[in-house]
C-alpha cells in the first residue's frame, strides 16, 4: 500500500473512532437513549449499511460469508460495555482507561509474539500515554469501580478485535459479517432489557450515524490498514483518538483551543513518531 494512501486511511479511521465516541456521549450523557438501545441500533445499522455497500460493490450473488464468530463476539462485548461504562464515567476518565488498556493489551501481545521493544519505542509509548493523561486530566474524577471494570473490558475487547483483523484480506466483507453475526447477541440483549428500553428520535439518529458511518465504515477502513502495520503501531496510533475528539469539539462545538490541548497533542504525536520511526 502506498504510504500516502496508508496515512490517509489511518487518519480517516481515527477520525471515525473519535466521531463514534462523541456520538455515543451525546446520546447517552443527554439521556436521549438508554445504553442497550443505543448498542442494538448501532450494531444493526452497521450491519445493514455494510451489507448494502458490499452488495452494491460485488452484487448480491457474489457475497460470501467472511469474518469470524470470535471477532463478532469481541465487537459485541466492546460495544455493550463501552456504552454502559460511559454512563458511569466522565469522558476524560473513560478515554484514559479505554485507550490505556488498548495500548497495554496490544503491547503485551507484541511481546508475547516475540517483538522486542527498544528503549526509544518504550520512551515513545510512555510519552504518548503521558500526553493522553495530560489531555484528559481535568476531567478525571473519582471513578465508579464498576465503570472502570467495564471500560477495562471494553479496551481488551477492542484490542482483541483489532488483533483479529490484522490478517484480513477482505476488510469490507469481514467487517460486514462481523457486524451481522452480532444479530443473535443483539436479540438476547433486547430480550434482557426489553422493559427498560427508551429512545428519542434524536438518540436513534445518533445511534444510526454511530453504527452506519463511524463504526461500520470506520472499522472496515481500519481492517484494511491493519495488514500494513504492526500490533504495536496499531495500538499506539489509537492514542490519537482523544486528541482528535478534542479538536472536533473546537471545530463543531466552538470550544476554545487551549494550551493544554496543544501541548498534549504535541506529546502524543511526538511519542507516536518515535514508535513509528523504527518502521517507516
């Protein structure tokens, strides 16, 4: 894959992840929808959108099952616990736990697979994590222990989903069928939470945007990228997501550009550059 195209796809993926976090927070924090309904609509709309794109691209008769039940399970676990965790945690606290856990999981897997970390890479990871902590520190409060546990599980599940996608030769088909295979799990969730579901029109629209665009299309693009980068690189790149989300607040919610945001972004980018410098 040409370097410029790879960089553009990475940027689009990370922007989609940031948009997904913002959409989830908007729907849940403002009480526009309960966590279970948001998760169900998100996964179902992602399935429909991806299968429609796949059929338009290849024709209905050419569609063949792809993905795996294990990846679908990781996707479902991540989506459910992520939504419920954000009911109990501040945005900054959740981001710090989620992406810190993703990084820890993926670095651990890299080490188990025999990839040796050099001192500059360790320094780069620590620098990027320091930048993330500095960015979200004003929002870090005394967290709910249940919220922390759920967000740790979400981070591990997302890391697992990412690692399973590194061998994907058909990223769009794999992502589409990973979403589709969550349907039985969604039905179980629906039956368990039937008496507590509540949704508004705006909340439903946010869930559809999260599923069809930020999740469905974003995850398919991410799967296409993963074959060309290492597990360590995939993990550290995702530390950019909170910074991108913060800049999204500047662009779309007219939040001011703070010195903290600029310094934290510089630390994260510097750390990522150090990690990526070993493999251009």
